[in-house]
């Protein structure tokens, strides 16, 4: 999990399809983002990006 500074804004939360098995993240912002990475939910309801701390959660 990514570390958060006490003054940093809360990480973005993104709701995805409840049937999703995996998600990708590139940090958004085009060239200001980060390399595209893929995360598997692997039986969990959420996955956090190790680069930007975006939290992907399965919708209900």
C-alpha cells in the first residue's frame, strides 16, 4: 500500500463493475501519470494502486 502524507489529499476512490476480476491504473493525467499497471481483485472487493494510492472498489 502507498504511504500517505497527513497533508496530502485523500486518494481517489473508483467504483468498478462488481463482476470485474482486474483493473488497470496509469495515474491519469497523461504524461504526468505513472506506468500502466494491472491489479487483480483475487477474491477481495478492493485493490489499491501502489503508485498513486487510487482505491478501486467493486460496486454493489
